[in-house]
C-alpha cells in the first residue's frame, strides 16, 4: 500500500493548493463585508491615495472648464491671468484631493461606494442581470471640487467619477467563475482532508511516517500558495501598470487584496 498512500498524499497536496486559492477567491471576491474592509485598507495606502486623487482631479478638469470658471470670477483687468491661475489651481486640487482622501468622512463615502458596487456585482453574477458594474465616486468628486472652490453641483455628468469594474461583455465568463468558486472551494478543501485521512488510515505499520508526510504536504500547500501569489503579482503588475508611475498603486492593490491569501498560506504552514 505504500505507493497508494504516497499517491494519495501527492494528489491531496495538489488539490489542497487549488482549494486554498479557491477559498481565498470566494471569501475575497464574493463576500461584501470582506471586500469593503479590503477597500478601506486600500485607501489607507499612500500610493493608492495618489492614484485615486489623480483620477478625481483628472475627472474634475475633464468635465469643468476651470480656466473659464476663473475668468468669469476675476476682474476684467486680471482675466488674462486665468490660464496661469488655473495651472496653479491644478496643483492645489491635487493636494486637496489627497488630503480629502485621508479624512474619515471621505473614507466613509469610499466604503459606501465600494459596498454599493460590490452588491451590484453580486446581483449581476447571481441573477444574470445585464448591467455594467461601476465604482461611483461622484460624491467624492463633488467634495474635491468644493475644497478647491469649484462649484460642481449639477454640472458633472453621471459618469464623471465612475470607474468601470465589469463590462456587460465580460459577464458570462465572470458568472461561470463565480459559480465555480461558490461550490468548488470548500468541496476541494474537504476532499483534501479526506484524502490525507485515507492515506494515514491505509499506512498500517508506518502511520507515523504517513502523518509526517501529511504535515509536509500542508507545508508544501502553504509555500506553493505564497509562490503563486508572488508570481501572479509580478504578472499582474506588469500587465496592468501602463506607466512606471502607476506601478506602486497596482502593486499595493495586489498586495493588500491578497493579504487573506497570504494569511491562509501561512496558516497551512503552521498546521503542517
């Protein structure tokens, strides 16, 4: 039975790696409270704050003619200065947006926007609703405009501060993936433990060695999950970071978003 026991332990370890990834994906992607907590941690990262602040200011300047706004406010003899003043105001807006994102009220608005977006995502993937999933930051965008003295009330289009998360043409693949994660994760985890238990049961006369091998299997699962996290992170940062300036924000997003995976992986090593 030695070959059979070894084969069961190897197969259980391979399935265990997949189950760890599936359970992490289910808990991270499909649980709204977990996602909202992660979103709060994301906004506390300076690189992500800078990226979000840049997006908000870009959206503000793309939808409001700041130079014309200033020209209307300046006395006639100073209207020629509206261009340079608008440029200086852009730097002020960048700082104001960054400072705003560090305030509890804005952070609460960020969490609320993420909760709404995630609830929409769950509704879309579970009920086959045909709608785009977006993160709506219009309220925060209005706050940023007010902080720099630009009245944006009723002047911004509905999609000015929206970040598209999921397009309708991506729904089919995402819905299939969600259904898989919902059922496969815990089933694979149970199957892994069952295979280890059967292997130990069959190892009559050398169960201590089989139990030790099972412990090493747990350790391998944890190390493999950490390795996959690192390797996938490098690929994702390389593919999503359009410029070198955006790499810190993308890297921070992946690192924070996979902290739960790292925690599960280290737990597996500890169990081993």
